């Protein structure tokens, strides 16, 4: 019979890998879509939306659930500073996910409407929305890495 703690740890690690990986992939695709003709940008951004829906979102939900279960199973103190910092960063990551998903949906809509209008390049409006979305993605990546550091090193 599989060990509960190790099973939770595996699920938690896989969720963390998927979330960080999805964040990096999204950034790479966004960079390519921004430089692509409108006929390709919409397709690229549809991949970002799919990655968010099927990979990042579920991983982001699994992390606090498995993390809480791991803290309980390992007997760590829920009052420890590293736990509270991890919880705070998780809440901020969820907020960034919700806000970022709205911006990414808007980028997709702009790219698709530009393609339907037969315009070859993305409009200035796309860049304006992208300049709002990019810092959200960078912040999400940094928060993810900080949370990973807290989980691994438990400094407090």
C-alpha cells in the first residue's frame, strides 16, 4: 500500500512543476505571439488559455490542498512563519492567475478580431494590454519560485 505522505509529496511536487512550467511556457508563447502576424497570434494565445485551464489552474488548486495535507501529515506547526508566508504567496498567486487570465483572454480577443478584420499585424491596443499582462506573469513566476524556496528550505 502506498505511503500517504509520499503520495501527497509526489502530488505536491508534480503540481509545483506543472505550475512553474506552465508559467514559463505561457511567457515564451506570449513573447512569440506578440511578434507574430495576427493570423498566428490568436492560435498561439488559444494554447496559453488551454494551458491555463487544463494545467496551471488545476495545479494551482492542488498545491494548497496537498501542501496543507503535507504540513498536517509531517506534524509541522501551522503557525510557523514559512507556512504563513507560503499561504500568503499562494493567495497572491491565485489572484494573479485570475487577473492574468482575464488579460490573456483580452489579448486573445484582440488578436482574433484583428485576424477577422484581415489586418496583418497586431494593433497598439494589443501592446497596451500586453504591458499589463507581462508584469503579472513575471510576478507569478517570482512568487512561485519564492514559495518553492519556502517549501524546500523552511527557513523560519
